[in-house]
C-alpha cells in the first residue's frame, strides 16, 4: 500500500485512487438517503406497500444510519479504518443487491436497515483516512471534495432516482435505484484491496457499551418521530418520543462525563472551530434537505412534472455547487473564513429571491433557475469550507471520533430539514403560495447558520493538524499511522 505525499507523482496518483475509492463509498451512502424518494410511487404499485411501509422504506435507512455513525467511528479506530471501510462497503453493496431483488415490502424494509447499518460502519472512516493520509494542500483539496460529495450526492440522488425510475429499464421499475450500487460497490472493493490502508487499528479504548446504548437510544427516539410524525398526523407517541430523546441526550452527556473512554472525546469538542462549524452545518444541511424535498413535491405534485423533468430542475444548482466546492480554495487563505459568512448571507437572499419568482403559484422560469444556480454556487462556497473548519484541526488520532460527530450532525440535519420544512410545505398545500412561503422559512435556517459562522475563530495557521501533546495522549500520530501503512 502506498500513501499520498505531496511530491512524487506516482504516489500522488495512488493517493488520487485512494481518495476516489473512499469518496465513492461516501457518495453511495449519501445518495441512498434521497434516491428512493422519487421511486416511492413505483414501489407502492409494484409491491402493494402501505403508507407506513413506504415511510419505513424511506426512513429505515436514515434511522439505522444516524443511530450508529458515532459507534462506527469508534470501531474504525479499534479495528483499522481501511479494513472497517471495506467491511462496511461490502455490506452496503450486498444489502443494495438484496434491496433491488426484494420480493415484498417487509423484505425491502429489512434490507434498507442493513444498508443503513453498513453505511454507518463505512462513512466515518472516510474523513479518518483523509486526515491520516493527506497533508498540506493535498488535505485541503481532499476536504473540499469531501464536502462536495456530502452535499452534491443528495442532489444527484434526487435526479438519478427520477431518471432511473422513469426509464423503467427492462421493466424493472424502481429496482435500479438500488441495483446501481452493485457494480459501483464491486469496483470500489477491488480498488480498495490494493489502495486502502491496512492499518491494524490503534485505538485501545474500549467501546463503552453504556455510551453506545444511550446515544443510539437518544438518536433513535429523535429520528423516528421526525420521519414518521407528519405522515401519521403527529399522534401523542411522537411528542412523547421527542421528549424522551431530550432526556436520553442529557443521560448520554452524563455518561460521557463519567466514562474513561467516552464515545465523543472532550478533546474533539474543544478543537478550534468544530462546535460553531457543526452548528452552521446543521442549519445549512437542514435547509438544503428541506429545499430538495419541498422542491421535489412542488414540481411533481403542484406543477405536474414527471420524475425526470423534476430532476432536471436541480441541475443548475448542482453544477454550480460542484463548481464552487472544487474552487473555493483558490481564494487567498485569509478570505476563507469570512467567505463562509458572506456566502451564507447570499444563500439567505437567494431563498427570498426564489420565493419571489414563484409567488402565487407561478411556474418555474428562467429567473428561478438562474437564482437557483447562484444559490448552489454560494452554498458550495459555504459548506465545503465549513467541513474544513470543523475537521482540519482535529488531532489525527481522534479523526474517527470527529468524523462520526460531523457525519451524525449532517444526517440528523437532513432528517430535521425534511421533517420541519416538509411539514411547513404540506400544511400550506393547496395554497398557491405554499412553495414560496416554505422558501422564506428556509431563509431563516440559513440566518441561524450565518450567526453560527460568526463564532468560528480565525485559524492561527492554515493546516495545523492539532495539538501534538493531545495527539500523543490520545494514542497515536500521523507519522506513526503512515509507518504502519507502509507499502506492501
């Protein structure tokens, strides 16, 4: 195995393959959160699924994924990030195949849960491998791509789901939205055998089963009512579950304070910029998920677009997002943190602008699509640097813990966004101003993100990996990890 350095061209090429492999796995995991949305009507027709069954097909993946992300990060530290990534990728690929072949709703739900469990094992290793393998400008580029994949995959999922379902390839209807993962996953597994690190795992901390149980219960009782509440009319159990979730999060915090090996280390939380950046990511991703969800409903339900045409509406924002995500680092380093705030302000304005263009139920036109492109451009200019701010200064030995925290925040934000802004939109339908009003509420979320971004401290150095003393106390270093991943 050869890891990336900043000089020899051959090593750089190998590092590029490594990065493509881990980001490919990350892409598939995020893609599967949204790709199923537009296939729901086809699944209902083919399998005769009930409304509750369809909700669990969509939500089961998100629930399992969100509940175990932090635990997956700790398992990577104990058993090796490379081998844990491969195990998660293999499980995800196999579960995708089973989803695509599922003969009944119950089988599909069970396979979606397996997909979520495998994704929770795979995803936290991505940042850990980036943090421990790349340095300097190479790490900055890798983090930019990492951020682009996190947000861009959601758009691609919505679009790809529409195209694959509408194409009805060989009469398979909805099944290609899952089966498409199989050849991709097999290819990534073959690449991973050669290029992923074979580190044995250096985290000697025990798993802390009480912390795992408390966090899993807290996340589960939060996510379950959010994803099922609106469809079931917000019965009393949903509110009781939310209240219980708050109590369980408090219990988890207490358990962590007393644990000799907490799942979320205080060193991670004290990393410069992580907490305010995570708050900004939470608000940004909640608004983004809400935007994708409500726009999909508006175009298909209100405007009568087919799945493929509804997916095309997202293309200008997706292309602009990718463009800015990959090029924001060209700005002078001193501009990076202020650029986050400026970009978020512009995103807020674009939400209001888009609301104005579709007021009173007006159709989407050139003005809307143009503003959505500006929206994507600025969203990418804010989101990718936020990922960098949140993760760059985490000690490498604790990269897995930080990755689990940020991935969990991102996933919870997606659920919160769909539940909150989806409920706003659905409560306003059939008013012709439902979509425009929802866009204005999305602007409130980005104002919260803007306020959080103002709390991010200016870094003292552009690529400081963390306090070396903290790294040694945590049980490792970047150099030691690289020595353990020496060429085979």
